[in-house]
């Protein structure tokens, strides 16, 4: 019999729009209809309520748009089967339903002759699970509330439920990204209590403190592969999920290319097409007059819907909330996938062009003895001619093949070419009271070429009561950096952070330092890494006890080259090390588990900066030996089905590096260790129907130990607070169908801007508010209106301290910022 077709309009295509990229493993769906699951649906339009039910019960929805248009549904919550939830949602509507396998079929008349109900055997719903990593299971499903997922990818171990992994992880969903109007990765990870954002050294790249350790934007993984995303800023429109592994991860992901990533790893999952068409257009604006346009389209093709395409386009353009600062971003990404019974293929191609003019710089306070008060958040002490241009083209391919039901092989690869031109003028303060300082022109042109890949095999088997899940893989990474700089640090100009002084763009006819040809950068830096990994997760006692053991042997080769001749400079190295892991999880019951792990982090030795406080560093450009950090962690996880929490206690030690002042001559050297001890509490889910929580608290004791310098030994690490917290609350307003409001508080304790702990930077608290309204429109369309205010109290604060080892520069937080957008699905 012919499979019925449905017009992809409001109640079909729009219903799936929120599900795209968030569907759960196929094997879990077979029992979804008959087993109670946590259901939490607010009073809202019926089409949206059915969409939420399909997502929460992990089923497909088949319905004619005209049947649900204009109807409302009551709020429904509790541990319910799909049938029980449908009985409540459709009560009094005159509509009936039928569950056919993994599909919910809604009709308006029980009589078969009416044609509104499909007969048994007539339905052949094809359910395709979106899978960013080409896996058969697809993405792990959303947790109650939809803001986070039930688990995440855990490196080469693959996707793991949060209760089944001996590590601390979070996975933030596209639903959260859209509802918070997140613009970049930094906006998303702000929700995590263990993460704070900062800024790179001498540029405007996003940098992240995870558990108090730095992670550069260069070290963000894309579908498990390093180095493929733009190195300064990654737009949120291309992202399905942002996954965070808190803690060391040499075994799981390999060493981070830049030499950071000791405190955690951020992994980005791209978008994929799901079973139903998606047409979404978004228009918006923000403080300063910035305009925003985005489009998200997806389709599947073929009799079995075995081929899919997902296209995302975005543009931001205009002034920001900061005076005289403007930004423009263009983004285009395409995600492709194809599958049959055994083979799954996927590919991603992306283009991003990010340009900022008059961007407010960091403030260097090395030459003063006190921390300056905060300027007004709107004040811009940048020079109007400063700019950042970053253009990237990147792509990945991935294949996965099932040899048997228990043995799967995969191969993946990717490439990126990034080009940058920066004309900068940082501020070095000379008087903390008056805000006076100096600046000079610093131009930089750079090109990055990255090639990376991995191949692996997973298999599982039983020996008596023990199940073994064995994984083996090999990976490689090659990054060539071409770089040229012109610095005129002997030609200083007066500036002031409270009363900005604007100067004409200085010429560079006779600069103090020239490194390479600014119009044709030569090879300056090359990093090559390769690794071989084997691991095993043993499950026993009816899967209540899981033990993970593994080893990754990694070779790291790194060279720097002379600016003009491209001849290798002294100080490069070729080294290798085997990094172990040991983890254990014991599930006391279905909702409570305890875990412990020992894992190491292997990082390329950091590179000495070329200058500090406008003075050259004596060993600028030199690479320090590889750093090996060691982590021990214990924790407990709780899952009620609608509300989850985790508590982790950890300690990590890493070799330290800092700028040593030898009477005005600076030398970058390795000495002592940073020891980070901490406790982190994470909360998430929907404990009460219509009320969602997300956030937690992190306590950190990050100290320098064994530094051979009494002035620094035992002192706190630059830029790391003792406590930080984030708490977000979202509430569905019962009296207004489709309306949700949210509030978020972000708190960061005081930090020090110098290794001797003489410059204490005050902590801060920021409040954000948001609202969202979802409504049906005539013509089978779904409209979502969003409004958001960040820094509601318009507080002035130093948002971050540092962002590069040994440096304590300050970054001023943004002023009150308004954002509005409207999304139409049709």
C-alpha cells in the first residue's frame, strides 16, 4: 500500500524543527510508547505541545496541520506513557490518536471511512536519527527541560549517558542556544559554573578558564577533531550542541594542539537533517543598532530518506553596545549525510568571515602597583583604526561501518585554512588613578593550515558475566602557521581609559621590530602530533559496575622558524609519552551513581611571547618542554528523570610557566607547578513542571607551589577566583499560553592580576533577563519572539583577568545589552 504523504507545514515541519539534531538512539525508541517517561509540557498551542511530547517520548509525530491549527493544550507533567500523555493533551479536543510502532498518528474522526485515520499497515514512518558523528545511535536525547542532553561524546569512548561515565560532562543543546540568543561558543559556556571566558594574548580570541586552567579557542574540537574551527571566534548558528568535558583528557581526545586544555575540552557537534523538512528564518537586532539575519533549512531525500542536507546562513552587522565599536560576521555551513543498513557517511563544509573595527582592547597593568577602577562599560578606549579580520574555510568527512552488530569501524578527517589580519593598539597603564597609559601600533598577518584525521575500531563481547567494550584508534594532526608582525613599541602614544584619546593611525615607515613580510607571511610555526590509543570498558553486576582502562601513546613534534628565512630555530622538540586513564562508575540504583578517575593531560610546552609591557622577551618565540598534568577526581551523580545534579571533587597539578623579571629583562621560563583543587556542583532539568534550572557552583583553590620564589610560592594563580557560580531559571507562565520568562545570575569572585598576589581585582555579579513567546500564525506557520537583556543592572566590572600564562591583563565587561529576534518556521 502507498505510504501516505503529508504537507510539510506548521504541525509537521515546525514540530520537527525543535527535534532536529536532538533525537535519541533508535534502539531506545522501540519501547518509548509503552514505558513511562518523564513528561513536562506547558500549557501552549497544541501543535507545540505535541512537538514537545514527541521529543520527550522519543517518537515521531504524524498529523495534518489543519487538525491542530488554532487549538490549545493544557499543561501535562509526570511519569507517563505516550498514551497517558496524549489522553490528557487531547481531552475535549475531538481529536483521536493511534500509536503505530514509533509513530504517533493524530486524526479527527475515529471512523476509518472518513480517511482521517490511517489503517493498520498503511503507515510506514521512516525515522532518521540525526547523527553528527555518523554513529548508528544518533545524538543522545535531551534531558527534561531541553537545555542539556542526557550525556555527551566522551572522546574515543563515544557517546555516553551522563550516569555511565566516570567523568564530569555537560552537553548544551541548540534549544538553549536559540532561546538565549547565543552568538558564540563563549555565550553558551557562560551557563557552566566551571567555565569563565577571557581573551587571548594581544588579540581578541575567545579563551576559556575551565577549572581554572586555560583552554584556547584553537583547542576546541569539532566532532572530536582539533584545529578545524576558526581560532578566535566560532559563531553559534552552526552548532547543534556544545559539549564540555571538565578535567584532563589526554586519553580521551589527545593533547590540545596549542599546549592548553588541561582543565577541560570543548567539543562542538554540527547540525544534521532529521526526518522532516525544516524552514526557519530569523531576524533580529541588538544594542548599538546591530542587525541580525539567519536561515536554517534541512531536507532528507530518497525512498528511505537515506540522504540529508542541512544549510545554515547567518549575518551580523552594525555597531555594538560599546561606543565606536562595530562588528560584522558572515557564516555559511552545509551538513551532509548518507546512510544504509551498515554504512553511514557525513560531511561538513563551513565558511566564516569575522570582522571587528575599533574593538576595545585589554588593559595591561604590569607597570602600575594598583588595579584601576572600572571605566563605564560603554567607554571605548580603542583607536578607531584598529581592526580584526578573520576568514576561515573548514570541512570534515566521516564514515562509520558496521562489520557486525557488535563491531564498528570509523574514519574521519578534516582541513582548515584560516587567514587573519590584525591592526592592534593595546593599552599599557602607567597611572592607575588617572587611567593614563600608552599604546603603539602592532600589525599582524597570519595564515593557518590544518590537516587532521583519525581511524578507529569499536567492538563488544562477553566473557561470562562481564561485558567488554574495546576501542582502538590512531590519529594524526598537522598545523602550519605562517605569521608576520610589525611592532612599533618605541613609538608610544598617550591614551586614557577614562577619557579616551584618539590618535591618527601611526605610519610604520621605521618600526622598532619587523618579523617577516607582512604582505607574504612565511612559515613560523609547525605542530605535528600522532597517537595510538587502546581502551576497554568492562561492565559487570548487571551493568551497575563499569571500569574503564586505557592508554594513549602520543608523539609531539614542534618547530619554530625564523621570520624571514623559514629556517628552524633552536628549541624545537620531538617527544612522546604514554598517557593512562583509569575510571570506575558504580550505579547504586537507577538514579544514583558514584565515580572516580585518574587521568593525565599532555600539553605542548607553551611558547614565550615576543613582548611584555612593551619590551621584548629575551627568549621570545622559544618553546618550553611538554607539560604533563595529573588529575584525580571523585564524584556522585543524581538523576530523578526530570531533575539532575552532580558533585565532583578534583585535584590537578601542572608544570608552571611565567615571565621572569631580571631587572627589566623578561625571560619566559618553566618553574614550579600550579595545583588546582576544587569542588563543583552542577544542577539541571525541570524539577517542577514548567520550571527549569541550569547552573551550579564551583569552589577553587588554585595555587602556585614549589616555584623557587618566596614571593610567589603558595600564592593564588593569576585570574582564577576562589568561587564562581551560575544559576539560570526559566518559567512557563501558566496564565499566558506560549510565554516563558527566564533569569540568570553569574557570579565570579575576586582574582589576582600578578603572581605575587599584590593586585587584587574585585569580583562581580551579573544579572540577565529573557522572555520568549511562541504562537501559531495563519498559513501553518510558527512564530517565536525572543527578547533578552544582559547585564540588566548595567554594572561596570573587570570581566576577566589574564588569558595567557603569566599575564594578568584586564578585560572590561560589556554594558547593558538588549537583544530582540523573531523566528518564523514555515
